[in-house]
């Protein structure tokens, strides 16, 4: 483990403890805070080198300012500092994300020149996600058409990165069918900066593609 990674882990763990203390003080729901400190764990990406800097993305289960998604940059002084913060794209309580994992996948998507980070939230067998990237001079979440044919930064269907695409699935319930699952392949349209579908593939769910992040 390198010095930068160790410093990032310490920073996240320190903030986890701080935010949990504040959450308990303000009587934030136990579903968010958890019954123990071990359940209140921020998710982090691996460190990426981008535009001459070292960056990482962190998502906290809850933050007092309502901005649980943070982008950190390693400074010339040898410490991590937050350079941007975003609200949760998911429909949870303000400032909260029911995180699916302690790891934020990093991948590439056709149409993007910057790395893509996948923020994942829990779901009933079908977890949603949201894609964060540096686009047009700022950190932002990409939009895609949802089931209601409306633009949304919450992207359902167990999203994952694979071979330069974002993959989502149409069947991802707690007990999915063995056949007939449709995998949707999306890339970024450079004109609109939105995710657009480029291919759909019907596959057996037991053969579902895995992430290449």
C-alpha cells in the first residue's frame, strides 16, 4: 500500500467517525447510521492520475451538509483535500446513500476522455447506480433515459463497466429468471454528454457480464 492510499484510507475513516457522531447527535435514522461504527463505512475509488493530479472519489453513508459524494485530490503538501462535492442522485433521506459496497468502481466509457466512477446504492435485488466524471470543466453525474423515458442521473439495472461501455440489465429482481435477460450497452454522446444506448443483447442471467473495473 502506497503512502497516498494509506493517507486516503485514514482520511476517510476519520470522516466516517466524525459524521457518525454528528448523525447520532442529530438522531439520524438508524437505517442510515447503523447500529455500530463498523456499519458506517464510506466507499472509495482507487486513486487515478488525471490532468496531472491524483484524484479519488469517496461516498459517505451520510454527511451533515447533504453532499455525500466527494472528489478528493492529493495536494503538493502531501495531503488529500476535497475539491468538489455533490448531492446524492438516489431517493434517500437528504445527505444519505445506502451504499452497496465500500468500493467505487472506476472504468472508461466510449465518448469520455476522463475516467468514470460508479456510485452504487443498495436495492431489492436490483441496485441503482450513478456515473460520476469530469466533464466540461466540472465534476458531474451523467444522465440517461429511465423507464419513464425521462433523463435521470439514477441509473437502474445493476450498472457495471465493461469494455468501454456501461452495462445495465432489465431483469435483476431478487429471483431473476434464467433466460430472457436483456443487457443494455451504453456509451456517452459527445454532443449531449448523456448516456445513450448503442446495443441490446438477450442473454442467460447465469452468463451476465462481470465488471472490468
